[in-house]
C-alpha cells in the first residue's frame, strides 16, 4: 500500500506533515509516501493525476479547501479515496465531515487508515457553457465572492478566518445585481440580489449553519439568495438565524438537483473559498456519491 500526498508547501505545517506521514506509513507497513508539491501554476490537479498514474491507494490533499477541490476534481468518479489533512484557513469540507481541524496528526491517521465514505460533488459551468469545474463546499456569486477577492492575505496569515470579517465589513455597501434564478428548471426568483450561494454542505467558519439541514451525501443542492430589504443587513442576519422561516425575503432558501443563475452583468465568483474572477451565468448540478473520502 502506498499513499500519495498532494501538499501545499507554503503552509507552515507542511514540513511536520512529511515526518508524520512517513512515520505512520512505516508503522503500518505502507511504502514510503509519494510527495507531490502544488505550485502557483498547478494547485493540485496535475499532481492528483500523477498520483493516479503511480497507482496510489489513497491520494491525500494536505492544504486548504482550494487544494482539496483541485485534487477531488481528478478523483471524482474513480475508486481511489481522498484523504484530508486540513492546513488552510477555512477547511470547510473537513469541518463538515467531522474532522478535528486542530489535530493534524489525528487527521493524518484518518487520511491513511480511515474508512471510505461516498459524498456528493457539484459540477458547475460558468458564462454559458464554459469549462466544467467541480466544487465540494459551495459556490457564490456577488457579496460572498467579493469577500474572498478582497481578503488581505497577510492579515489572514495573522488572524485566520477573522480576516474574512474585515473584508465583509468593507464590502457591505456594494450594489446588488438583477438576477434570474431557476432550480430544477423552474424559475424561483427574478430580482435584484447581493449574493447567490449554492451549497453542497451546511457549515462555515465558527460552526454557523449557512444552509439548514444540508448534508454532503444527500444528493441535493442547497441555494441561498441574499437580498437585503428595508431592514438591510439586520434582516439578512435574522434570516440566517431563523433559517429562512421569516416572511422577510432578505434571505430565501431553495433546494434541488440543479441550479441556473443569470445576472444582468458580471459579478464576483468564488468556488470553495477561492475567487475565480467575474461571471454573468452559472449552472450547477449535483453528482451524487461521486467521491470517496476517508473519514
């Protein structure tokens, strides 16, 4: 048995992980791990393909949600499991799978020796049929993507996810965009919005459940539409806390297996916390049970 580790070498814990996984592999009769560093030009997909070609029994993504997404994009649809060693700021997939993101050695043991569980992935395309991209946690148009674009990298290194709060405050006064939204082919909204988020699982930083009842293996997409009304962002906060049960339409939730969003003009776009530029259209569909993950 041999593990391949796709690792983001810029993470402070990367050096310690190498020693931990080498030791765990030897202790459990596994071969020396195959180490594949990500680069700015290739943040994980090419390394994951190399791991499959080498016949790895598990491919471990050691990095943030961006690294995990790139590796999963290659592993989805195969029988090779993905292991997770969370080294990023958000680590949202790991959190939603119940992994302790503060216990790096524990995560390494699970990645190497844990049970395999099937989870959903979401396949998306932007700007009317652009190349397909996969995501595991959520995609966002508008305000939440602007936060990702405007987060100070140096501040994030110092204070972690609180840097997103700083970016959020600076983007509160932005303008909305007219959107047409369909779920499973049926129109559900046509109005000016600040954000449209499509989720595969429910929790974000701080344990906040942004998509009530969402599960990573339910075969369903969860959609949240944010459009501050008379109460402004107070109405949005109340809507999230109340899980959309209020009559106020500042926050609306929808569920289905496919989503289409069309904007009157391009706005910021993010996938699993990585800003991906600006888009005017987005389609997304769930691919149930397409990915094996070690838990």
